[in-house]
């Protein structure tokens, strides 16, 4: 039941497969952020990932039901978590934070991200 994720119709390769938890697709953080063109850093003390692209900074903390985009707080249904020693984040929330359009194709069980 592999879940492919496409960015501008090109599949993103992950070293850990995306998972669906409570109806939300979570993907490896670094892979999706870098595919979106962001530079990623990790703070192990606070378990917070920071992604920077242009004037946009997105912060995701493990276990938190919010992400931060610049100074804006965005609620998420499913928090980021560590699975198989990787940080997985909700793909829709983090992609939309970088102004991308995200669509789920239920027939293909696939995620499509388009960068504007």
C-alpha cells in the first residue's frame, strides 16, 4: 500500500515510506522540505525542524498540533512524529505553508503537490 507523492508530476523519493495516520498523509520531513526548495535544520533539544525558503520560515515540533509559518500559528489534525528513526510531517500542512497546492487522488492513493 505504498503512497506515492508527486511534486509538479515528478515522484519524490523517500528513504522511509509515507504513512496515513487518522486520515492524514505523513512524509519524511527533510525529503519533502528539500523537494519544495527549502533549507532544513533540526534542533534535537526541542525536537523542532525549521525549513527556510525565501521569506518563509516553517517550524514543526514533534508532537505539537500546530506548526509555525513565520509568526502565524497553523493548527494540524495530526502532529509530526518520529517513525522508523525519521521525522514525518503532515504533507498538506507543510506544503501549503510554502504556498503549494496539495491534492489527494483517492483512486491512485497518491499525493500531488504543485508549486505555484
